C-alpha cells in the first residue's frame, strides 16, 4: 500500500513578548507544539524560568520592552537563541491606569506607561530586529512567506470606550503603526499585521474588568490557534501570489 506524506514544513523562528501569561503564554505553547523555535520575553525572572522549563524547546528572556535600555539586549538574545527570526509577535500590553479611568482623571505617567509598552516598545523592538526579519525574507526566496510582524491590537483601537482612553489610544497608534510598517517593509519581503484577538479570559482583562464572567470570554488558547492559522493562511497566500505568472 502506497502512502503519500505531506511535504515537510520548515520550523519557524518565533519571538513573543509578554510570553508568561494569557495570550502570550498560549502562543508560546501553540508554536512550540508545532515544533517551531520560540523565544519569549517577560519581566518576571521566576515566571520566565518556570515557563521555559515547562515548555520544551522554548527560550525565556527576561526584559521589559517598555524600557528603552532593555530593547537592544532583548533583540540580541532573541537572535542568539533562535539563530534568526521569522515571526515577531508584539503581545505585551499595558492598560495604563488600573482601575481604568476617564481621560480627565488619567495621570500623565499612566498614559506614558501605556504608550511605552503598547507603541514605543513594539516600534523599538521591530526596528532592532529588522535585520533578522529581512534576512528571513531573503532566505525564503520566491516563497517570501515567513517574515511577519504581528501586533496584537484590540477593538478599543477603533471603538471609543469610556474609561479605556490610555489603552485605546495606544492600541490605535499601534494599529496604524502596523499599517505604515507594512507599507514600508513590503518591498523588502517583510509584512506587518495588526490582529484583534477578541475579549479573552486573561489576567489583563481581569484587571480591566474585575467582575467579568470568564465563561463569556474567549480562551487565550483559542485566540492563539486563530493567530497561528492566520499566519499559515497568510503564508499560503504569499506563496500563491509569488507563483502567479505576470500577465
């Protein structure tokens, strides 16, 4: 009896920020389960060590993407751990003030904290890793299907929810930053996507809405699976486009 095996898939080299809880942890688990190489970044050294121990093949990096002085060290460790980079996922997020506050009651420092984590962190880390992403695009040749930056956004980026000002404004900036990166990097084979994973049962959501019923929220594992599937779909579309002959 003859069997037909599926063509082998080249494992991805993936970096995830905010990788020790919520969606970030679910993404680390999802990519590692596929056999991809995953480096994840988080601030708490004990939690980083625990997750790295529990998820075989993952590489934990201690750092705060909101701090300018941490970003280049984090980028160097990502490159050293993975030997390159195909997918960069900016998942780390800050709500700003907790409990949530109206803009008029938001301290400048809380607004700055949201911008530092949700906008400046992704900007700096993307910039620091552009060389590795461009190299990935060149390595994938005609496929051109691997080098992708994923910015985790929110419906608060487009809907003006009262009380979500710092978070919503920073996520709106991140979404538009993602579109501009995509326009500028596309000629070099690097794509940038903004993804809204939906309202999830995560520690961040519990901080924002303490009384929310977890049963009404998506599981982060579901959102992680959707992001992995989106990347697969995106890669297939790029391969198909690359293989289309000119008219």
